[in-house]
């Protein structure tokens, strides 16, 4: 007995799913960071105050600034640093950002792969990676959000067409 048109429509096309996953994997594995067009690095000098760095992050709506000395990235100051090293300790925001930054962060180049960057972020437990030139000059800061947006762009119909969930209503950009 043959299948009806209704039975046929409910058959999972595992081949199509596998092809889509393969396409996604190849796109992530083969693309360099420059394909993401990461945001230009916002920098502060080592002598900048914590208050100045936080103000800059708020004004630019970014989660991290690179700390520079002699034109080279020597540190990164992130939202997590604000929570763990400023808010949690009660340090005066007049202190220099160099006192609370993450020193000598792992940096990548524009031609390093997106998959490698994602691996480093997951393994290292960080959400921002400084992107520097061969001379150590800051070029950009790659955020996990940019990597996720790249992946979503490869699967728009699967991610952006999810049915609405009333209990998951987002009320603000912070998820509240």
C-alpha cells in the first residue's frame, strides 16, 4: 500500500539535515575571522581610570576595551572584569584600568579561522578575543555574539522561524 501525501510530508529528510549540517560545518571551518567583519577595537591607555574605561564601554555599547601600551595590546578589560575585579572587590574606580584588566590576553589575527576562534573562546571560557596585526597593534575585538550571528545567518530558516513562545518574551536587551 502506498503512502498518502500526508504521510509523505511527515517523513524526516535526514539526508537534507545531514547536508545542511555539513554545509554549516564547512562554512565555519573554512571561513577566516575577517569574514565576520568584527568591530574595530576600542582602546584605552594603561593609565586610563577604571571609570573612564567603563564609561567608554557604556557609551559605545560594547563588552570590552583593549588596553594598549606603545601601540600594542597588553590587556583587555571586559564586563566580567567589571563584575569580578571592580564590583566584587569595591576597588575605587579612580584606579587605573591596568590594575584590573586581564593581562596578556590570547590574541588572534584576521586570517585565523572562525572555528579556531570559537574553540579558543569555549576552551578558554571567554566571550571576547582581541584581534591584532602581526605587530601586535589592535585591529578588532571579536565577540561570541558575532560568531553566533554568523552561525544564525547560515541557518536563518531554522533559527529565525521558530514559533513564538509566550513565556519566553524578551522585555529588554539584557533579557529581563
